């Protein structure tokens, strides 16, 4: 028997080996058509035929005057596995191109292979900072197809948990944005307050993240004993701490210089790109699905939609800080108005029997077994259900074919759409500004690469 031939790999071959993401990558200027170059600097955004970005495009600049570098995907300030290719003139950013796909999990295709009753366990992992709201969008879409009514108590529980989740998500943003700007204290404080909410989630659902709590027909379990006191302590503590964050950051000279007037966005540009959430509201557009297209019981509570003026980094910071306070305001009203009754639909086609009956009744055991193995069948049709996540409009599009699994599932992820604004926001700024831009856009890459 002859020994297999082993070819020695030259170290130089490894050093010169290249990987390519194809059309996603930022090409050198001499290889980029003029039209594409214009799109990359945001000059061809149009509304009603009007050029929004009328700044001149320096297409005659030579490649030997600039350089293209990578930022990420393994970078602590890209908030996930995001890769940015930057064309620099010294320290100034001329062009930016986000490259995504490093975290691709195929959750939409996976959702088409799971039964409707299993679907919430899948979508809750997309935006892992706001799992309750992911589950809510999916469950509301399934409920529209089924044409079932959710009990009033389940509606208010969903709203309260969603707003607690919005607070915890914005607290993570406050923490990481502070760290990106050099405030390690804000990182500690933001995560400290978030622990209060995660502890309540664990007490209520058994899990801190990826809860699988909101399900078609209602919620998985009723609120635990003493939940009112727990929730009010959370609201009191976090509201008080937001004023400490104000003192720590808002007037701090370094923080203000890094945020005020940096990376401004016009309302027309934001609307042309389709961005939503705090990124859109920072431009002065008061678009919040909780107010403009109310769902759950948002039309029965008082809260303000926070908007900015200049669309810069500071506006986006101020909006999220104040949205924490508004969410606490909504949660307090949920505590006051929480109705009694069922926490899930009693439709036997959707809801399993009570756990106590499974050991007493053969019919209940068979019913439980069929629901969790085969699932429930959903009438043929299509539906789109949108909610306001901490990052913007989160929509779930489902097509049902009459079986127990979706025929088609697509998610309108706000992080994915909002990333379109990054090249426009970074143009003309410095490399250090790129860090704050990524942070204030607040993308979650699990949602981008879903």
C-alpha cells in the first residue's frame, strides 16, 4: 500500500488567501460604475422625483488617494457580527457598505417546517433583546388567520410584558452606547437595572430570555403571586435611575461633542429608506404603531410619542432615554387596569387542556398529545401583523394552506431595514463617529440575518 501524498502548504499561500462576499463587498473606485458609486453615497434617494442628497459626488477621486478597510465582523463595537467596509480619506469616511450574513440561521424557512404551536420558540430568538415582542407579532398573525379572540386579561398581560421588554432593550442600548463612548459606568448601571426586569421574566415564565411566553391564543401562564409589587418596584427604581443617567451623560462635555450634530438624518431621507423606530422619530416624524395603528389595548392608555428635531445621534439617545420613562408609565397603567379572567383562549382547537386533567381524563391526554405532536390546522389565507418593537416596525407575514404549518413565513425586521441608513449617516464623518452611528442605529444582527 502506498502512502498518501501530503502537499506542504506554503505559509505565504495562507497569508495571501482571500475570501469574497461578492456583490456585497465595497469595490475600488476604478471598478465601480458611476451609478453604483452614486448609490453608495446616497445621492439617488428620491421622493416624488426630487433628489434628497444634493451633495456633489467626487467620482474622479483616484484609488491611490483613499483606502478601503474592514471594520468587523469580529469587532466589539459592531453590536454583533456586522462587517462594514469603509473607504477612508485619512480618518474621514467617504463610502460605507454593510456586509451581512455571518449569523444567518434561516429562521423564516425553519418557521415553515414547524407547526404553528411551535413557531413562537423560533421567532423569539430573532431579536434576542426583545423576545416578547417577536412572539407577539407572530401570535397576532396566527390569531388573525384563526379568527379567534384573545381574553382581555391576556391582552393586558401581553402589553405589560412588551413594555417591560422595551425598557430592558433600551437599557441594554444605554449600557452599550455608553461603553462605546467610553463610559464604563453606564455599562454597569444599564445592565444592573435590566437585571430587575429579567428576574421578573424568570419568575413569570421560567426563563430570562427567549421566553416562549406569548403564544397563539394568549400567554403560557398567568402572572405570579405578588406580581403587582414586583412590577411597581421595577418602575420606581428604573424611573429614578433614568434621571441619574441624565446627570451622568446628557450634560457631559465629551458625550455631547460625540453626539450633538453627528450623523444627522433628514425626515425625507428616513422615509425614502423605510426606516422606523427611534431612527425615524429622531427626524421629527411621530410614527409609532402603538399610536398610529393601535393594537392590544394601547388606545386605552396614556403615553407620549417621543420625537426629535435634528435626527442626530443625540436625538436618538434622548428618544430612547425618554421611551424608558414612557414605557414605565404604560406599565403602571397596566397594573391599575389589569382585568381578571382567563390568560389564554379556551378554544379547545388551539388551547391544550389544564395540566391537572391530563392525569384524570383519557380524552384530555389525547387532546394534549395531538396538539403538541400534530398541532392545530389553520384555515388557508394570508396575513400581515405589525407591532412596534424597540427598533421599529416588526411585521410577520404568514401564508396558510390549511395545514398545521405555515406555507410561507416572512419577517419585516426593523434592524435589517434600518441598516440601509448606515452609509448615509457615516458619509463625511470620522472613523470614531462610525462607532456611535452603529450604536445609535441599534441593530440586532440575529434579526438582520434571521
